[in-house]
């Protein structure tokens, strides 16, 4: 029987429920258990694919092409698992399922209602997905963490809360525990418990009892014993059930903070985890994970040198828009034993127009770019800011500053080269100018122009390296010299094959292509310290203890060239694919991820294209 740990939230959202949930999962993994996770987002969207990044942060992409909430990224990284699109439940998905069933006549003439039809659909979904193997053992998970987005008491989350109330009886007391994450405000040094009392009261009113109350303090001061006592008293739980989660030096310290307060022992007892049989190998794996995690956090305290990276993007006003990119940089910096200094530059600020309208802003933006050890241009959609990105890429190329271009950044590096090296002065993408005479980047033929939801080239795709490139290609060496690699994609445009000859003749190497050799996927300049672009998004497969190879090479190059050499040797020795690729994605699933045009007329407007 699977053990379920529900993580709900109270008072306000955005206080780190996802980190507490994934840290709990990680801790259980260190005991040798197999852990998976489900995120519930009580919004009407089917998935996060059509949302602007400024709305909810980055759209995270899974192996199967699912476009999901960024919290799924947290789970994949912390638990080192590979999740599917079904691990992200939204109101939209549940209602669609129930309505489709109703139209098919599956309810046999009954009145279809929130209770029991919607609540049953939620419970069935959770039970089904919790059994899907998520790690490289290929076995059913022992524990499933279910994070309920939003806060208890919202209209949106009500059907999910009710479903959880029923679920505790469906799976039984010993298989269901609830962690309620609440806020304890610190007012002039005084820790206030009233908001927590109120939210726990609301939770009980809805029929759910907290087994653990995780009290978030948005200050560096730990939860005081007297506050703990008070919460225990007024919320009808024992003191060991009250956990303090104050601000620590990094999110990687949260698991250890929870562990130090006995959360593992508590859950062990409460869920009778001792009844799950663990092989010696699983226990050893757990211990090894704990050791490596402790090393990582310990080393983090002793980083003296830093590495400065500038991220030149268009969604820089909400840094969550680049969550996985910043995680990949962070993981790589740990491996290079550097403290990461990440500067965010809005690419529009680098453009001549800003120089005219706001010279101070222009000056600051360029100062950040020219003083950085490495320049990164991430993915993005639409025209705004792309000229600024091209200028930053030109600087990186000419000044031999390490550069990494991801997806849009890769496409813009091709445009920059075409304009300034090949003399195609008007080179651009048809995404920015549909009538251009020099379309270096073009719309992929199989993609729908009228529909946005789930119609890109999405999910895990192979890249094949050019024969002989293992001798010179840094990026290939970073992947352990592999002939073929797998990374996740999310795009609608690609390099125009008509320009390939001109681009290659002038020295731009497309070192990695798709399996048919038609689609350009990795570019690299051989006579540059590190100039790499990928059509894929390797940041979606990074792990704290196993950084994404192209990011590692980039950060190492930005740290210094000698470090690059050492790091590459290290990577060659320790490289393993960051996700159990073949076990997790079947050909059928990949086909499922191929873009399709939904039959219905209603095109989903909004989306990133308009931003
Ligand atoms: N807008 C570009 C495309 O659709 C790049 C996408 C991205 O960066 N994710 O191809």
C-alpha cells in the first residue's frame, strides 16, 4: 500500500510549500524509500503551457512533453525522479475528464456532481499516478507526496480539500498523513501564532487534521520554544508535531533543518514506514544520498571565490520565469566550487532605443554584461528584447566571453553569426518578421499556427553528435563523449536548412542534429573558450548532485579555463545521464507528445506569444 503525505498551505501562498514538500520527500528517500510526487494546481487551465512566465513563473517541461507547474521541477531535482504530465493535476484536467465521461454516457443517467463525481475523479487520479514508477529502479513508489497548491479555504481548492478528506478513509489512517504549512509572522521580534491558529481551525472544519504543522518564518530567527508550545496548545497537536522552518542560507539546507526536528522519526511512526521492506541496496543508496547531500550543503558554506554570470532575458522582472536555468547554474557552480553571482539584465535595456530614452538604464545594463564572466541567453517567445540579446551575443563571441544560448538564445546566436560574419545583414526569424527576405530561423512545418496549447515540439528528443566531434567538441566531451544524447525541447521554430551551407562554410559548427540530420540542435564555435547553443532546454534535467553538462561547461569556463579542464575531466569520470530516459518514455508516449491540432475551434489566445 502506498503511503500518502499531503502538503497543504494556509494563510498565504508562496512561502515555500514546494520546498518543504520536496525536502520531506528527499528525507524519506535517504531512508531508502522510493518516493514520487504529485502537484495539484487548482486553476482552470489544462496545463501551464499557455501561461505567460510572468504569471506563475517558468513553464516546466517533462520527458513526455507535459508543460507543467515549476514545482514539478523541484520534485524532479530533489527526488531525482522523472515525472509525467499526469503528476500535475489541475482543475481543468479533472473537469475535462468528468465532462468527457458524462458525454460518453459513463454516468448512466445520473446527475453529475462535484461530490461524488469530481471528488472521486481526483482520488482515482491520485491513486493511479502514485503507482507509476518514477526512479531508475522502475518499481512502484513507496511514498507519494501530494502538494495541494493555493491555500486551504479558497473556493478553487475546495473540491480538492474535500477529495482529500474522503481519501484519508479510502486509503486508511496508517497510509495518510498531512503536513500543513503555515506562516508565523515575526512582528518586531515577536512571533505571532494567530494566523496559524486560524488556518488550522479552518482545516479542521473541513475535516482534515494536521499531523505536522510546518511554521514558516520569513526571518532568519528559528521558531522559539514558547511559540511552539503555544501552537501545540491552541492547535491541538503535540509539540513534536510543530516544526519551525525559518530562512536558512539556501533551500538545500531545508531538508537538514526538518531532519534536525525529528520529522523522519515522526513520519516513520505515524505511517508505520517500518512495515515497508527495504533491500540492503536501497538502504545503502539512501545513506549515500544523505552523505552526498550533507557534503553539498557543507561545501556551500565554504565557497570563497565566485563566478559571475549575466542572464540576458525578457522576463527578468519575475526571476521565477527562469527557475530551472538558475538552478542549473547553481548546481554547476557547486561542482566548480564557486559562489554564483547571477545578474539579471532585461535585454531591451541593451538596445539603442534605451540609450536614447534612458541612458542610465542602458549604461547599467551594459556594465553588467561587459563585467560578467559568462553570458547566458535563455529561452523566450516574441520579438521584444531580441535585438538586445543579439548585441550581447555579439559581445560574447567577439570578446571570447563564455556564452550559453538556450532555445531562443541558440536561434539568436545563429542570427547574430549570419548578420555579422556571413553578411546577411537582415537575417532574422520569421517569428519576429513574417515577410523577411533572410529567414534564418523558420516555423516548423508540423506546428499549428492557430492553436497554442500543447502544439509545440515538446518533450524528450534525441540529438546525435557529428562523427569525429568527440575530438574537439567541448559540449560533447561534457556529455561523456556520447554519440547520442536526450534533452527536453519546447519550440516552434528551427534553423532554415537553406542557409546551412553558408553558415557552416563560415565556421559555425552544428555539432548536434536530430536523428534524421535535418534539424540543427547544438552549435559550437571551436576557436572560442566556450560558445555553445542548444535548441533544447538542458536545464530541465539538471540535478543538484549531477549538474547539466552544457551548464557545467559554461560555468566552469566562466570560472577560469583551468577549472574548465579539471571539471571536464571530473564530468567525464562521473557522468551518468540525469534521467532514466529509455525506461521512462516509450516511443508511443513520444508520439503522443508530437504536436497535434486540437479538434475544437476555440484557440487559446493569451500565451507567451503576445507578451
Ligand atoms: N520562440 C522560439 C520558438 O518557438 C524559442 C522557444 C524557446 O525559447 N523555448 O522556437
